[in-house]
C-alpha cells in the first residue's frame, strides 16, 4: 500500500492567496483527519471525517479554513485568504474504524 | 480526554534500552494508551498501543501500571535512527474520536 498521500509537499504563497492542500487516504479507510503542526502549538487536530461526512470541525481555526471530502479517496483543506500565521506543516491521516491512525508525509506551507 | 505528562527530553546510548515514561493519572477505564514518534519533520509514525495489559511488537514494548495511571515505552536496543520525538496519547473510543498530542519527549540516541 502506498500509504497516505499528500500534495503538494511544499507550498509557498503570498498573503491573500487561496491555498488548497490535498490528501488521498489509504484505500479502505473510513476515517480521515487533518492536523496542523507549528512550533508554538504543536500538533493540533483541525477536522475529521467519517465515511466522507465531517464529524468534528471544532479545531478549524476560523472561517478562512474549509475542508471537504467529496469521495472516499480524496479530501481537500482550503485556506482562503491565506495569512502568514497559517504557515505550518499540515498532516493528513486516515484509519480503518476507530483504530490506529496512519499519517501522510505532510505539506509544508509558507505564507509570505 | 485524559491528559498526558512526559519528560521534555532524554538521552540514551546506542544499543541500550530506552525507557520513555508517560503519566496519565486521569485516564478512564475505556481509554487506550497510544505511542507515536515523529522523526525530524516526517509524519507521526505509530509504534504501539494498549489498554490494560503489557504489549510487545517488533518495534517496542509497552508497560502499563496496574492502576493504569502511567506507562513506559521501551525500545529494547536503541539505534541512532530512533532519535525522534515520542508522543504518548490517551484515546477514548466512545463519542468523539480524537488524538490529543502533547509536547512529547525528544529522545536523542548517542553513538
């Protein structure tokens, strides 16, 4: 299995631009998670889905952030408009049932 | 969700056992203990988990005290590649299903 796939691996953008991060979970997994990691706040859960339905989005920082899961094999996390404080590494993870989560390699986002 | 407390950093000599402690004194009966590690800036990697009994796999052993208020992750023969940040997480399966990552322990394996 290829594991969780994220793209792009690195993204540099300017303040005010829209940013879209992508995730392909492990085939057969029905839970998908988006995390953000910064030096100041560590690893934080932003949102998670079960069977493509958002279950808990209490970690989404503000309305500029949105996440979708149109099908079982694809999810996006969008930031519009982006701000420098959004600079972080964003991880996607998936699990089969309420079991071990497997993380992707992450997307390093830099907002100038 | 139960909170966890871990030492900020530890050193271990290569080839020796690394014992990483975790305190989770407010853990509930249905909450599992999970361990992950993060090497440099890679995605967190699953190591092991348990509920009550001690567990062992090809990577590590997990020792959970009888009262379940603390646990120890044991890497039996640490190598330089085990240098990483190790996270202890307490996870409840009922209701919201969330990992709450703490600050972890930065383990440095010394040659």
